[in-house]
């Protein structure tokens, strides 16, 4: 963290880790006060008192606080901590002085700005802060003297943003003052008389230096001794020598004494001792409190008869119930506890349980007085009392959503959602609820407002359409009525979060997507070409009455239109009837044809679709093909009467004849290309071929005929070359084909 205290004080904030958490940011909260929108206090972050307890009246105690700024926003303002009466007042400037205050932080500013004494004996400590988001600070109050009375002491704290009103830190930080170590013992009875050889039972109570009663466990092991004569077994001492004896009770180094007088006659009396204890001396309003009355016959030998104890229930204890032990009885109306006979050394108890009543009634005391028909030699211990003083209770605020609120809350669905806030006794929700006023604040995770709403009163109502679509935080602040002293006069608060969602409304219109593709955008003349059209429903509802116009270009040869199943195409109107399309469904249509004349140029298939419930008037797409010149092939076909080409006999008086044909190289069924045929002849030996008219380049004869008698013994190659005459449907270049034959002379 990088935090340290000057002059050798504790460095870092490891000593403050307990409870040091960073509050979620809630900045820029908007509230309506008196009908006008004003800025509600920013989130103060968290402040935690990490010193939880101290011994009664202790000196040199250190009180420490940890502070964490909000995680998502910086805060500037003043922290005010109320130091209760009885604790050393906070101060600055003298390191060894009681209550000296030190600060440390990672903030731009985090320092003591003043202290102020209050009329009720408390002191307000002010810390000026300027902390960026997530920064931390520490406050250390040193050399503190704490109060003597035991109980729980509250240190309420607030944060006042600059230019705004105070905000209470959540949670009640308290320090519990526990009884201190044993300081004094009190032995009872202080004086007693027994007959020679008789015995006396003793009880011991322990107190700390401030006079707070300690539990029996805190006394540790207590031993008894007697001088100058006699012996003690446990807490029962006996002696035979007449005269005064000293009984000593010891716990560690703490001692107490009593006087035991041994007479010369048989004991005929019984010393009854009564004690009264209260479960807590300062219970909070409407929390449980109990008084326990104990009567003990301290005699070792004599029983006490006709024992009765008057124990009246204080008027300020709520719903009291008396519970006597054993066979004893208690009349709550008269306050008479009838014990009857009590054997030597025996005890009986009465517990009065109830609830701490109104603070205004003040101290509530139970007085117990024991009487007996048996002589009591020590009336000093026949009365006892215990007192409780109720103190104001802390307030707990609860936010409850209206059961009718939707879950989740959808901002797309108009309506009203509401929450109710209630205030109750934090320790006992069954107590009468505190009176006061409520104020609400609301903010989204990113600082968004929650819309117009009623921000005052126990119920908060919000319009769903005005809520942010993020984690939203509600704050309910309760200010108690000052006239009711049963509750702590601090602003109490509660926080509740919820996360609205948004579900888009279902669509009422359909949407289509149209696509057209072509198998070959540059097909050769008279080769196959296929256009494929697809119409798809891209919406979440059924597209109804879907149809499409399909423009089939005239430049295609022998087009065939094939729609997908359950759809139909009308060649006359060029209408493709598709019908209804479910969400995500599609229909296809193909146009298959031969690429037409190159001179016709680009051929475009246009598809425009619509539906009776479509959100758009038309959805269109197209694909284009442009025919390219086809290659030409030359075929030389021999006359069926020609002799075999590998053995043409010069002695044969006949002719050799060939015919040249020209065709589309990719589709022989296409219209033939037009052009000029040029024949050529070549021999293996280099001898000239006989000249015939077909060999004239200008002859353009498709048939070549040679007389066998004009030939010589050789290998002949005949070539037919096609020369285009400008037909645009075919590649404009010469194409040739050849045949070979061999001549022989069988006649020698």
C-alpha cells in the first residue's frame, strides 16, 4: 500500500486488515426532495473500527480505523467520528499525550482537520479527505484511557462530501469494555459467630479496579485460611478455640478477610445471605435482561426456616417472568418469593427474565431482602440489589421487493416496480418499530439514473422503462424521530441490488434475403450455364405469401426454369410462387441454359421477392453471365472407299478423298463456325505433292481428292486449316488438323 506513520509509528496497513474492504462505487445518486431533483450524497466508501474491545479503565489503549474509498469514484469531503464520553478526547500535536491522533493514507489528502467537544461529553474527530477511487487510509488514536463501566460503546461516523449533506457509514462500530483484572475481593459474611466446633460457610465476590463485578471464573482459584485456630475445607471454616478468628480468602495476590467469633454455646442461628446480579448492566432497548436472586444459608450446621425473600419486579422491565428454583414459589404480583426451609449450606435462586424497557424510564433496580423465622446473626448481608440502565437500540433497515415485481425486471415491458423499506430494532425485530422518515436513492452500475420516481416515504416506485440495463443499486435511508429516545439517533440505511434485462419485442414483420449465383460468369458460346436463385426468411416469424419475379434474359439458349419442391414458376408471367416460409426456411429456383451469341453481351437474371407481411416492399438480387467466343475444332473425315492409310498401292487406279468439317470444340451440336478451308500437302521425302484445285488457298473447298496414279512412293501428310471469317461466337484464330498416309508399289 505504501502507507506509513511518521516517527516510527506502525507502517503499512496490515494491522488494519480486519474488515478493510472496498465498498462498491455508487456515485452521483439522484434523489427527489420536495419534488425537485437534487444530488444525493456520494457513497462514502467504508470506515471500520478495528479495535474491538478493551479492559475496564485501561490506559495506553490504541484505537484504529481503516478507510477505503469507493472502488469506482473519487471522494472529497470530511469524515467525522464521535468518540464517546469516558474515552480520552482526540487531539493532535503531542505524540505521548492521551488521545493523540495519527493518520496515514495513499490519498491526496487524509489528515486531521479538527476536534470538537460536545455537551454530552463526547468529542467529534474530523478527518479531511481527498481520495481517488480505491485508495485507502488509516487513523490511529494512541495512549487512550477507556471508561471504567463495562458495556458496549458506539463510535458513530459520517462522511460529508464537499458541498453535500452527511452520509452515515454503514454498520455500528463499537468497542466492548470488559471487566478488568481482579483488584479486590469481598468475603461474606464479614462477621459471624459459631459455637465451639461449629462451622461457617463463606462466599467471595471479586471486582476490578473500577468496581465492576467479575464472574466466578475470573476469580480463578480461591483458597480460605483461618487463624489463630481452626481449619477451612473449601469455603467452609471451623474453629474450636473461643474468641475472634480471622478468615482469609486469597486469589493470587489479592486477599480479603472476615471475622469469625467462636462462642461457648451451641449455635442456634443461621446466617442467610442474599445476592443479586443482572445479566447486563446496560442492555439495549427491548433486548433480553435477567436478574438472578440467590439466597444462601451460610451456616454449616443449622437449617433456616420460614425463609422468604421480597423481590419486586421493576416497572420498566417488559414482559417479566419469574422462575424460582426447586420447590420454592414466587408471587409476581406481591413480589414474595417463598423459599421455606433452607438446609445448612444450601442455596435457592429466583430468575426474573424480561426485556429492557423504555430508555426514558431510566435505571431499573431489583431489590432483594431475605427474612427467616430462624435468628440471623448477620443481617448485613440480608439485602442486595442490581440495576440495569437501558440504552438506545441500533436500527436495522430492510428493503423488501414487491412480490408482484417481475423476475427479472424487463425494461422493455412497460410497468411499475416497487420496493418497501422498514425499520426495526436491530437486536430484536419484535420490538416496537422506530418512528421516522425514509428517503431513497437509486443508481445504475455506470452512474445511470433510474428515471423519475417518488424518492420519499417507505415505498419506492420506479417505471420499468426508465431503469438502466445494468446492475442497479437501491439505497434506503431512515432518519429516526428525535422524540423517540429508545433508538440511536443516527441515520440508518440498507442497500439492495437488482439487474434489469431487456428483451426485444417480438417482430411483427418478416424479412427476406435474396441471392442469385451463376455457375460460370464467362461461359464459352453454347456451353452450359446455370443460375441459382435463393429466397430465405431471415426473420423470427413466418413470411407469408412469398413470391418473386424472375427475369430470364432472351440471350440464353433453351432456358429451363426449375423451382424447388412445393413452389411453382409461371413461364408466362415470370412469377415464382413460393408461399409461406417458416423462420430460417428457404426456397431455390434454377435457370439452366446454353450460353448464347457473344454479340448479345451480358445476360442478367434478376430476382425480386416480396411477402405479404414483409417489412420491405422488395428484396432483390441478380447474377450476370457474359458469353465468350468458343474454340473451334477441325475434323478431317476420309472417304470410306479410301484404301488403308498405311498401304496405298500406286498400282490401284482409284482416288483418295477427304472432307474437312469445322465445329464448336466444347459443344459439337452448336451452330458450326463459318470461315475458309485451306488444304496443304507435305511429303516425308520432300518431293512435291501433285497439285489439285483444293490446294489453291482461295479455293475454299471442303473436299480434297487425289488420284493415286499421280502419287509417288512416300509418306504424305494432308493438313486442313480453318481460317475464321469474323464469326464473333468463335475464337478468331486459325485451327488445323492433319492426316497421314503411306504409298507403296506392289507391282515393283
